[in-house]
């Protein structure tokens, strides 16, 4: 019979040391993924290290960047005046990302580490899940796959990373601050996540025991346009079928800079650089947007349940670009 | 007798009598009860859909902390099947052999000191199976087909000849998926044996049925079983049967001689308490060039479990919806390796109406007649199957009032002809003829020494407002103000009541309550019949009225006395009378008993590129006969309409091919409408008291849902020019 | 909080090492103590250990909102909050809503507008709506609907719930405190 222990970390160093030294220990923050998966029997840590009282709350405002403590809640970040004024893409993604109750619980660090909603992963009675038991197969590939990914996937795993705000943050070149027992490091969010196509288990480059302590979000330049569009069946309270977060700088009728994130499609929050390349240097026009969207989805790998997402994601990206640039069809 | 009040009680839009309890967390649902010494149970469910258990290992679970017992088919006693009910056979008892008939079948119940221990230990039970290839699809040739399982198939005229002569023929195949009732309240059973006496708290819509079932399964007299359900967190049909988990909990409590409590998990709510079964319908109508129906043929096939019953005649309702001389309806079921379906709000009608009201809409476009006009042109003035006048029918008024409130005349005839930016706008309409249903019912009424009334019956209130409207009926019938009457239910020791289901309880119970109250007044008059002291001596019910608890002579209103006076003078602490209702038969009454009618008018917006569908307006006009409470009845229609939005746009229980596992058995994956999906809903009641029942009521619990899916599909067609014959209508089908 | 390490619990089977956790928290203004397996959620602690059954379990998966309570003044889901995390926190539930025996204006408005049917989601709806008023998200019906969308109601009382909130908001209900 296995033990189970709950401990409250005294400080960051102690928390990191405790989890690093115990292969069966996990951090506990907002709990919205951790507690849920423990109940499902998918996660069975023997020690939970509650970090919610560590001094990792709050937002510091620099001239070009905001530094967000990892334990800042989604609701707190969405309400930050700088986020409201300068990062509408982040605010919209946060507000569309969960109910207020969940936003009050979920921390931004935890949000980045949320686990896939794939029901085959979350139900231990399903034998075939390469993410849960490596080598067992993927039940989703031949299963109900409407909420699954089409980019960065393969027949090994089509699990979706369902975060909304992470889509905005990869588009913004946010940087994750990490502390481990070997010290601290900072990693661009675009390099933080790993695609599942090759290895469904490793979802990011955190080593066991490493803790996200904060996120640096570069502010968009004055005059940049940004927005986030989430497409789903219900009006609210649902994960994205597809979503798009875009930020554009347009000068002299030409797109000078473009950042595109796509949600609901990737095994990780998807940065669509190929679409950005199409946009940069081109005038804001629907034809350009369509070409960019086609480029973004060029590498899609679908199963029957997800095939519609290729077209829907393109239309969603086009619409989002139209919305932020006020270009009509 | 007439009971007079300064303001009429029945019909008034009164607040719910149980409202203060519900808004303060003090309404107690089955899972809110605890019994000293209770143990907690968790279920183990099969992970295959068909085959046999070859080995089941419970040793690790039995050794786990706090575990008291693990019951499997290897150590369970043989149990009898429960009795036949008005809704068909009882479910087969669980754990009777090693066969697996569906994924999620209960294969063990684990009981431990705490719920956490039981849940942990249940994960330690391992089973090995010899799996067979499961029959999971309606079109699987191996599926056994039940032809006309309810004997409701209809045929009038000669459809083949009429169809051949029709100037216009329209036909289509419509599919509706499995839907899951998903009441918010997790079903709970708390069983407590005291010798041979069993007390149950159970999430049921039918306490009297659960009592009868437990008595038969456990071989004890019915009067030694008592079922409590003062409140239930919704049901929508899930609570219409005594499901295997109820029997398992009772069995565990008997085995341990300890109270045992089981609360189902949300995923188990998808596999253990029924669902609306998937169906496929082929419907074909023939008409004149001006849209008069000459022939209608409606065939359905729906799913049912391998060894169980479900009532789901999808096509039957089409026989009486329109004045069509040549009609054929055929309903069939296919036996599959699935959890057993059960009634879900508007069973059969919700699916059948979608097909019928869609094809009528298609016909309207085919002949170029307004969709509203074509429905009026084929209006069934009498019940065309019984060839008898309806006991009430104001469907025409539903259409007319609804059209006016909705602004139907503003509709542009052509599909895809209205647009607002990215949004295409469409209007749709559907009519509903909900079938009549009513079962016998009993009630008991008491006046106590203080002159207050107490009326009760073993019914359940799912949130429909039964507590409230029966308090109103009781108060009016007894001539007491509302605050001097208490109506109680949810206890099988009370007089037997039918299920809260089939939109039949309000009439059945209302008539029984009214009868009990009248019998009680008779008892008072009998008591004083020879009473020299009474100003009412010699009076019969026809001679008196009651006001504020005082009975007085109609011919001399100053001559009278109160209930309390009479009881005091006769040294009685209370007087009680029983009442009953038994629905009349159409043949005896010379009229066709009518359920509720309704018209649904819907406006949708569809994003032309993204396929997003937003319902922006719905007008519901309902003929529910006499409405006992405008507020609670209105809420029934509002709630049904929300359920209809779910059926139309979101709800789809997905089963994995091969394994038969439900792939989306959570509230995160099985979508029901959220607040943001629902606009303000306009609800109006029209019509007159129904002539077929003393109280004049017709049930309105289900008519609000039916028709919504068709009206939305019709509006989507009008908006986009796309006819979608498969539910739910999700954005990917509109891309 | 005090840890009680290495308690030997003897069940029907093998002994197991359990570290029970004792948590002291304030519930509806009263200090309460819970000693339990640390995996016990706030929801189960409230219902099963503290006898406060007003808060409901609708999914136990954070997907329905029936278990909405306030922790330190914010609405959260009690089913995904561990009781042990609430050491020293202020928890408010439907059982303690209202003041001096008077119902909260929202409770009265829910009754007047028939903002429920079965009543099971109602405690969560009301606790969510109380927070909504304090969040100031009641300026339009669209806003109310969006920010109440984390509370499912299967009976379909949504329009009546919106009407109840709209009325209290229009009467200055955002000042209405617990």
C-alpha cells in the first residue's frame, strides 16, 4: 500500500528540493488539473507539495515587459491594467479560457502545465494511451477525436494542449522562468513545449522538480493590434475547437510584424511562423490572410474526427486577422 | 361545493413553496442524508461491452484499508427481477452471472468505511474477460430487431396508392444520437435495513415503484419498505426505474447489516441510469401542389439494450399530428450491447417530431407555401386516428399567437436572404402535439385540530413545481389560505402515486388531491349531519362553500362553522379522507384525450464562414389546458426549451467503436447549454381547461422541449439554405 | 496546521501509512477543524465532515459549478480545492448566506423570478451570482450570461437566473454583502 502525504512548502528552495528528491512528489498549485487527474486515477503522487503560499504572486511592470509571478491567478492577470491596455490578446484568451471560478483558482504557471483533456488519457480503463502508458498505442486515433490536435501530432498521440492563454503567450514570445535544484534558467515559451509526434510523454522541457516561478511577457509596441478569437460549439465554458491569437504591427499599409498563435489544433500551443512569414511585408488584405492561413495548416495530420479543423482553423485565423485589421471580405 | 377565495389560488403565478429551502441550501436531496454507522460504496464496471468474466480478483480490494466487503457475481445471492411497471419490465438484477452485456456494466460493489476508501479499493478489483465482438451499431446485421414492440404501429387509408398519386413527394432520413439526461444531482441510494424493514433514500421519480421493486427483489412485504425522496436534483427520466445500482446498494446493506450509501459519479450517470437512445427515421410525405397532405409514412429504428425494455415509439406521434387521410407508422428497436436507454424528457416525441416537423418544412419549401400556413392547412381538427374530437386543442391559437408575437410576417420567403455582417439570419417554426398520458393516483387529506390542512401523496417533485401547485389545489379545494395548508410528497408510505414522468403527474395527482379534499369535506358534513349543534346539519357538499377554513351554507352564508370548531366539538384531533383519480377512457368520454400542444418560433444567426449557430429568439406558445401556476408552468416551458436547444445543437453521447465505451462521459465533454447559449425566452399559454379530466390540466413538463430541434433546424435552413437532417447540428456540418 | 505523521491505520487488510492532516479554517464566520486524508476536497470536507450539505456535488470534476463557494472572498470550485489548502482561509457557503436571519437579496430574487427548478445547482448559482455582483459584471445581460456560464443548470432556469441577478444589480445589489 502506498503512502500519501501533503506538505506545505516553506520557501521556493525547499519546495524544489523536496520535489526533486522524491520521484513520486508533485507540486500543487491551483489544483484544477492536479486534483482532477488524481480523482480520475491518472496521477497518483505520493507527496503533494503545496506551493500556493510561496511568494510567487503578483505582477511587476517594466517598461517593455511584465513579469508575472507563477502563482498569479488567471483572473488576476486578466484584470491587470497593463494587460487590459497593452495585451488585449492575453486578456481575451484568459477570459475565454475558463469560468470565473476556475480563473480564481488556476495559476498562470499551472495553466501552462495543464494536461490534455483527451478522454482516453484521462480514463485509466482505456488501455491504449501512449502518453499514460508508453508503447500501449493511441485509442484516440480511431476514437472520438473532435477535441484533438492536428498539428505536431502523429498516430502515436493526437492529444491537444487546450490552454488558451498559452496560445497568446507563444505568439508574444513570452519567456518562462524556471528554478531547479541546479539553479535558475529562462526559456522562451516557444521552446518550452515539445510536440507529441515523436514522444507523447514529454510535454515540455521541465525536469522533475523544476518549478516555473514566473513568466515574462513582452508588451506589444504602441499601435500594435492584437486579438484572440475562440471558436467552439457553446457560447462559453468550453475548450476551443480552434482558436487564433494574432498580433500585428502595420505601418504605411504594410504588415511590419506578425505573431500568430493557434489553439485547438496543436499538441502544444501552436506558433504559426509560416503564416507570419506570409504576412510580414504584405499589405493587410483578405487574400494575404487566406494564404497565411493555408501556410499555417500545411502540416496538418488528421483523423476523420479532426479533419474539419483544417478548414475551420484557416477560416478562424482569417477572421481573426480581419477583426484586428478591420478588413472585410 | 365551491371554495371561494378573495384571490384565486389556482392559476396564480405564486412563488414556489419550497423556494426558501432551495435558495438557502436547506432542501435535502438523497445524497444530503446520512445514517449513523453508514458505510460507503463504490462500483466496479466492465471495460468490455460483450463477453464473459473469466476471472475477477477482489483480494487486493478486500485487503485495502477500511474495506468491509466486495460483492461480485461469484458471491452475490440470486435475485428476482422486479415487477412489470407501467413503463415496461424492471431492469434485470445485477451480478447474476458472468455475462457482460454492455461496457460499464456493474461487475462489483465495494463497501468501505469511507467513500474515499471505497473508491480507492474499487480501482484494485481486476477482471479478466473473454470478449465477444459487441453489437453496437443500429445497422449491424447481427442486431436482433424487435418489430412493433409496443403495438403502436398505425395504418389508415392506403399510403402506397396515395403516395403514387401525390403531386409532390418529399422524403428524408433523419438521425438522432444518444443523448444523456444528466440531471445535475448525482444519483444516490442510501439503504438501511432494520431486520426485514428497509429504509431507502433514493434519487427516484417514482417512490412507489422503487418500494414495489425492492419488496419483490428482496422478498419482503411492500409495507416493510419505505422510500424517501423529498427532493431530487432533476431526473428527466433517469429516475423512472429501480436501476441495478439501487439493488446493489440495498444488497450490500443487507449483507453487512449496516447502512450503505452510494453516490454515482458523473461518468456513471452516463452508463447506469439510462439515456435517450439513438435512432434513425425515414419519413416520406405526399401532398397536393398546394401542400395538402395526402400520404405520410414514418418508419423508425432505435436502440435498446440486449435484455431490457425502453419505450421509444418515435414514429407513432406522426399518426395524429396532421389531418392526413393515408398514414403509416412503423417503429422498431435493435438490440445492442449498450447501457439500457430510458425515457429522457420528451421520449420518442423529441426525436419523432424533429423528423416530422423537418419534413413538413421541406414540403413547404417544395410547394412554395409558407411553413406556418402549411401547418394550418393540414390542421387536425379532430384526432384523425380515433376519429373523435379532442378533449381540448388550441394548436391553431398557438400558431396564430406565436406568429404575432414573433413577427413571423416579417419573414423573407427565400432561404439565405437575410444577412447582418457575418451572420445569416433565419426563422423557423414547428408544431407539437404531445401525447396524452395519465395513470391512477391516490392522495390523502387531513384537517387537524387547529383547522390546518395536510395533504400528501407518494409522488416526487423533480423541480416541476408539484409541491407548489398541489398546495394551491389543496388550499383551493379545502377553502384554506395557502399558509394553512401543507402538501407533502416523496415518501412511499404516503398514498401510492405514479411516476413524475410522461407529463402525467400533475393531472393524476391534482385530480386525486382534489378528490381527497372533497372526500374530506364530505367527512366533515357526515360528522355534523345529525349534529344538533351544527348550523351545517343535513347539508351535503352541494349545499356549502368553504372560505378561510369556515364551511358555510350557500343559502345562508352567515350559517356556518370552521373545521376547527367541528373537530373540537366532536373531540377529534383530526379528520382524514382519501381520494383517488383514474383517467377516463376515450371511448367512454366520446373524445380523444389530448396532451399539450405547442408552437415554437425560432430565430437563429449562423456565421456564414465559421458555421457558428446562435439562437437569438424563441417564442413558445403552449396549450397546456388549465395552468395551475403561471410561474412554475412557465419555468417548465423555459427549461424544456433550453433542453431542446441542447438536443438541437450540442448533445451527443459518443460511443467508441469496438469497445462500446462512452467516449465523452463528463460535463466537460458532453455539452449541455450554458447560460450564455440561452436568450430570453418568450412563453405564452393559450387554450382552455381540458374537458377530459376534472381539474382541466394537461402536463407541460415535456412539450417545451419537443419541437425546438425542428424549429432550429428549420431556421438554420432558412438562414443558410442547408437542410441538416442529423442532430446535433454542429458548426462543422455547416462549414 | 499540524501533521500527524505515520499514523498506523488498521483496516480490514494490510496496515497503511497515512498522514492525516488537521486543517483549521473559518467557515461562514465560524472556526472549524477538519482532520482527514489530505486528498479530501473542500467539498467533501464541507458536506461529509462539517455537515454543511448546502454545497452540492454535480460532477466532482470542475465542470459544472454546483460546488461553488467563496474562499477569501473569491468564488472557486470546492471539488477541485483540497481542504488542506484552506488552512487559515475564510470559506463562505450557501449555508451561511444572508445576515441577521434575513436572506441575501439574491436569494429572495431567485425565489421571486423562479431562478431554479430542482434546486440542485442553486446554491452554486447563488454563490456565483453573489461574487458576480461584487465583481461588477452585471452591466448587461450578455455580461451576466457570460460570467454565469460556469454554472450549469440542467432544468434550464437560465433566463430566470439572469432576471434575478439583473433585478438585484439594478437595485444596487453589488453592495449587498454576505
